């Protein structure tokens, strides 16, 4: 399974990746500061969007990129490791 994490904190990127790896998920992390996230998503099975740490433009870009592809999107306001863990557990 491949998931994309949009938002979150730069300093927690390593922990996000480690948590996903423990659960057998390949994680693509985007801090939301990238210019065009939608073009680089590729084939993902899940999108986790941390809404408190991402710009409105980045959110719109991601949602328009996956529109019509039947990819589940989990929007969470909190951006901690435990929030990512819960999202991955819900999908698994």
C-alpha cells in the first residue's frame, strides 16, 4: 500500500516515515510548501491531509489531482504521529 501525507511538521518527517514502515505502508511526505503537489502524487492508495499545517492552495491542488480516482482522503486537524497511526489503522 502506498499513501501520501500532505502537511505535517518537517521535524516529524522521519517519524512519519518510520510509523508507516512499521505498518507496511510506503509513505510519500509533502510538507505543503511544494509548488505543485498534485503532479507528483503518482499512484497512491490513500491521502492523509493534515489541515492545520497545509495551505489552502496545496489542499485544492491535491483534491483536484485525485478527483475521480476513487482514492480515500482522510482530513485531520491534528498533525501528530498518533494521528497518522490512527489513520493507517483505520484503512488497514
